[in-house]
C-alpha cells in the first residue's frame, strides 16, 4: 500500500464580505478574482511591443479586454522588461495620456497607469487614471505625494535596481521574507504620505530581480506575503520568462496557457488580483477555480 505525505495546505481565503480596493471615485470589489488587462503602448515590450502604439488600436484593444472580463485596464508607456532602454518622461507621457483621455469615462472600468515617474503619474491621473501601478515601489521621491493628493489607488511592486541591473540583484536569504521586508519599507513611505491602506495592493514583482526558482517560491509564499503586509496581493506572472523556461523554451506569445496555470496556482496561494495579457483565458479559469476553492472551504 502506497502512502503519501500530506499536501501543503493551500492558502486561498476568500476576503471578508464587502472587501474592496478603494480608488478615486469607486471601489474594486475583491469578492471574486480581479483581472487587470495589460495595454502596452510601447514598441519594445517583451511579448506585444508595437502592437498598440496607435491610439485607435489601443482603444479597440482596451474595449475588447473589457468585453472579455477585465476589471481594470493597466496602460504602460515604458517597457520595464530586463534590459529595456528607458524612455524620457515626455515620451512616456505622450504615449499614455492621449489613450487615457480617449478611454476615460467610456469603458466602465477603472484605468491604471504603469509608471515609475511621478511626473507621468500626475499627468495620467489628470487624464483620467484612477490607479498608479509603480513597479519601483515609490522610488521616485515625489510619487507617494502625487498618489496621496489624487486619492488614487496604488499597486506597490517589489523591484531591485533598474531594468538594466535587476537580474544581477537576486541574492536573498529567504525571498518571501526579504521581499515582504522590502515592500514594508515602501509601504512606510506610502503611510507617511497619507495613502490609506485601503488604497494599496502589493505585488511581489515576479521576474523583477528574481531567478526562475525564486519566482516559484514567491508564488508559493503569496499567503505569507499577504499576511505580513496586511494587503491584498496582485500577481503579475503573465508570459514571464520563468513560464517559458518551465515549458521548454516556448516564446512569450505562446505562454498564455502557462500563465493561466500560474494565475490559478497564485489564487490557490492567496492572490486576489491578476495582471494578464490574455484576459478571456484568465477570467474563465480564475472564476472556475475560485468557485471550486470556495466550495472546498465551505465543506464540513
């Protein structure tokens, strides 16, 4: 007779009834998994660079993602993939602001700007964004004040160094504990600026100064991260290199099924928000998985 060691417990916990992420003019409910659709307005993003540079193409893409079930649209005007060449703040702003203006008030879902720069965030918030998704964890000394004054939502992501240097900065004693501690320092900056905790979600920064093995450890440890920070966790694993490596080297545009696997695994470990390129696949998989997990937690 074969015996098996007990499985490690999953950490999927449905948030309290009515739990939500507070934004400028509304709140995003966290009762079901939140899907954030990626809209890259860049020529050099790693999987879809150059596809949505024209505002009309970007607007159509955003509409399609909402129809497929996106709860938030996240617009970015600068690639932060490993080795990406930075653009000027003026160029970044010129890419995102016209699209934000075209979309604001039309889609019915909140808009997020993916930027490290306070000047770009300020212009984007004036153009209709309600969320700042800051991959640098408030490294720009003016960013926290910009977010606080606007009453915006904030995604606080963990990163070390810059896109040019981050993959050499992967030395951690315990990657989950160290990421939690470093995000806690960013959170202290947000607190000092007066950004309410109800406005903040944490992102462990999959692929940003992390090895493939560390990315897996972070997904396993999402519940620990959530509990250490007291914040909902966003998982941004979509089409990342570690998925390609796990699947034998498949290119970025062939990683959507693997991304769905990472999202469902992240949901099982406690993530509530998911930033993805393929909205339809993630939406369907996460809704089904969430229903199964809830049924399991409700069972006697």
